[in-house]
């Protein structure tokens, strides 16, 4: 990475495709490898709060969030410091920068060892399913990538993204840190991204995280037809086709961890159409349903 190579690595959310955030060419290589549109900025991963503080300005509210939830699956969108040495390609020219301190030990060790912040989007081809295991990354890039193996991602969903502006908190992406937990800790409501005057997260495309198979949501009685598979949650209905369960006990945390992994599995098999059980929209369910809607769109 010091020489400008890119490296995929595990975080607690999903695998990231990392490069030295100060190296223009290395960052550009990420966009190329992922086939990512260049207007869609990247998250900068820091080893600790101090490293992040060198890059962006923390108003008191943002500092409180960082103290409560870092290291962890929370990304903050904050105003950049002028002299932060981060490649302009990382932020796609925006005045703000997305920063987070990952909770995965190996990820933080990597950043510490490099001693520089690491820019990293999820390690998938743009628009396709996110990787929660090293093998998903290898498959996506035809084995032509180095991966720092860190096991199955604990959360299995991307970080929650919050923009802090004028003492207000905007949730730009639901993610592995549930809205309710943030609101309770901070004592302030998160405002939906749509209510923000400025542009929302540029990368929040309607269709994203898409498998090849067609996805049909909120199905309790899946049709038994050729090529049909069922992604269950909780008790399973009668179904003769291939069935995978996100969480037999109906636990949303377990379902989040399994979501992309199960979708990868079904998509690699014979499934042409995947019926998905309804998931309650509370806690992590909000982020799970967000990913499912985009995957189906
Ligand atoms: O959990 C995660 O966040 C993972 C791991 C690897 O850290 N990363 C991840 O990155 O999900 P990516 O690139 O797939 O998603 C980053 C999102 C995009 O939707 C992007 O538009 C948004 O963050 N973003 C980045 N910088 C931004 C900024 N300055 N303002 C608004 N949105 C921003
Ligand atoms: Mg992504």
C-alpha cells in the first residue's frame, strides 16, 4: 500500500477495497477496479479519533458521536481541513469528507502500520452484492486481488452514515448502527436524508447491491416454480425449492450478518427468482430493508 498498491481488507461491516488516501493514482485505481462512477466519494478509514481529527473538523455534536460509537460502524460526513493531504479524488471534489474508525482489530492494525488513513469503498464491483467474506472479494475480482483475510464480517451491513450540519444530524444511509441506538445515546432525532437541502449521499443509488436473480420482497407464501428460491426469516413456510434462512429465531442482528452471504449463495446457485420474507423495520431491520429494496429495484 505504501507503494500505491490496493488491498482488500476485512472490517466489522463489509470487506473494503483500500488504498493510501493521500495517493491520487492508488485512489484512482480503486475507482477503476470497482467500475465505480467518479462522482461517488469514498470513506476514509482512520486508526483512531486523533487521525480523523487531522482530516476533518469536529463540531461538539460530531465529537460526541465519535466518542460514543468509535471504533464502530458509524461514518461521519464532516467539513475537511484545508491541509489534510487527502487526495481530492477521494471526496470527488466535495468540501466534506466521510470518515470512520473501524472496529475490526486487523483493519485498525493495518491503518496503524501504514500510518496513513485508508480510503476504501466496499470491495465489490459497483452496484453488485457487498462482500462479507474474503471469498466474495476473490470471486468479484477473479482472484486478481490481495485480500487481508479477517473472517466473516461481524455486522454484515455497511456503516450507518451521518452528516453533521449546524447541530443537526442527517442519516444519509441506514446501516449497522441502528437509528434508535444513536438517537437514545445523543438525545436527538436523526433527520431522513431526503429532508436535507443539500445533495444527499451521492452514492445512494436506487438500484444497488443487486444479485443477478430477480428479487421479490415481503413474500410469506413463495410460489413453487422452477428456479425459485426463498430467503426466509423466522419460521419457514412449506416450500419445495431451495431455502436459506436469515435467522431461524427471527433475530435481526443475525439476519444482518447473513444477508449478503445468503444472497451470494443463492445467486451462485440455480435461483432465477428469490422470494424474500418480510423483515420487521425496527433496529437493524431498517438497514436490511434498505439493502433489500435497492437489490430488488
Ligand atoms: O461499512 C462501510 O461503510 C464500508 C466499509 C468498507 O467501511 N464502506 C462502504 O463504502 O460502504 P461505499 O463506498 O460502498 O459507500 C460509501 C458511501 C457512498 O454512498 C458515498 O456516496 C457516501 O458514502 N459518501 C462518501 N463521502 C461522502 C460525502 N462527502 N458526502 C456524502 N456522502 C458521502
Ligand atoms: Mg458499496
